[in-house]
C-alpha cells in the first residue's frame, strides 16, 4: 500500500527522529528528510539509518543538507543557499513513505514560507510527535489548531516520554485528536530496543 505520513513535532527535540525511525522500520518504508539543518555529529538521516534497521536504499537523500543546527531559513543563509519550496516534492516510491519535517510546524523554510505552508500544499496526513512533560498541553493544542485552520489532515498524536495519563487524556479530549501511543524513553536505544518498544506501545493497524 502507498501509505505516506509526515512526522512533525510540537517543537525541536520532541523525539520525532526516533519515532520516524521506529515507524519507518515497522512499515519497512522509505524515509525522507527534505531539509536537514545541522549535520554534526550526525544528521537525522544517519540516525534513522542506525535505528530503523532499514536497507540503505530506503534512506533517501535530503533535498537540502545544511550545516548549522538552526532554523532552515537561517542555516541556508549561512551556507549561501536559497531553499526553493517548489523543489520540495514528496518522492514517488514503491510502498510506504515516512517524511520527517524540520522542527515544529511554524519553522521558517525561507523568510516568506513556513514549513506548515509546505504541509498545506502536500495535504498528506500528519503524525504530530509531542512530549508528555509539563508544557505539552499548550504546545500540542496550539499545533492542532494550526493544522485545522489550514485544513491539513491529522493522522494522530504520538507521545514521547514517561507516563503522564492526564496530559495525554486532556490533549486527546480538548484537541479532539486520536492518540496513537506513547514511546517511553529507552535506557538503551538501538534498533532492537526501539523495534520492541514500538511493537509494545503502538498498533500497526493504525497505519494501515
């Protein structure tokens, strides 16, 4: 099946790269990060390659690979590069595709174009990765509101972190959103432990 998902976060370091690796591995999907900002010690493509268990040919090259770990618009400026949103078109692949965005929804790609504008153009289902910690209700409800205003389809919310049932329930109820599951922090993070954690906390039928 040609299942295609966009993984975005409520903010930077919410855990979307680890979740993307887990989902892509579980689906035996192709993985694509259109814009990579910051490549040391490794970019997200390399992290996903290490944690997903995917064959190398399923990890697709970025359209823009920028050096500084900053918002794409600024990182591109420092590299002397201009990002052209028209060049950011999801690739056609055989089977599922997991696309990982850069940071949160409102991250600027250029000084005139936000990442959420790109998602509105694509109209692919979004999986919103959210923390379970303090502050997540505000960040997540704001992100859900931004998606709905632009009529971008939401597939569901994937939480990352320790158990916080009230935060998750509050977001699900007030945000009228489906909770896909929660990925706990893993004491040992590798392809095997991530695969097992995803299988224990998420249902594959939610991605059919």
